C-alpha cells in the first residue's frame, strides 16, 4: 500500500516546502567523502528557496547564462532585500548552502548559480519518494 502525505502549500511557499521535505537528506561530505547529516537552517531554507524562484523565473534561459544571472550581484541584492539580510550575513548563509549536498546524489545544493538537478525544476504535480530496498549480494 502506498502512503501519500498531503502537504498543502501555495505558490509563495512552494519552494520552501519542497526544500523542507528534502531537508532530512541534506548534509555535508567530510574529507573522505563520507556523508554527515547537517540540515538546512531556516535562514538557509529561505535563501535557497529564493534562488530556486529565480532559477524558475529564468528557466527558459540557457543554463550557463542563467547561472550568471542568478549569481549576479543584482540578484543577490534582490534576495538580501527580500529576506532583509545584510551583505555579510547573506554571504555567510550562501557559503553554508554551497557546502551542503543531497545524500542520494552527493552533489552540492548550489554552486555559483547552478542548482542541484533535484532542485532545478519542481514538478508541480507533486514530489514522490520511493524507497528501494537493496539486498547485498544480489
């Protein structure tokens, strides 16, 4: 039997809710590439959700140019003003976000304007988690 969890959200909170549902799978990699749990803080969630909104806004633009648009000082300033963050605080949050990875693909959440593929496009019909049991040796 499939378990379906309904998480109500709005257009305004969709990106935040999407990240929140993935937050258990977010962490850091140590120097031996071992995963360590380190979830996004509320401020990190806010910043990354705003970046995802910009990414969606510019989705028709080729990836390399879109990355430059998202990582530009103007875009960062817009995010800082939206979230009422000062320059230093915003940059600290962005640095922490860039260090974090998704457990199942080991790719950074954000790297110079490029989002992790899981965060790049949200399926507006919903997010599905499928757990696949892997038996060693088979």
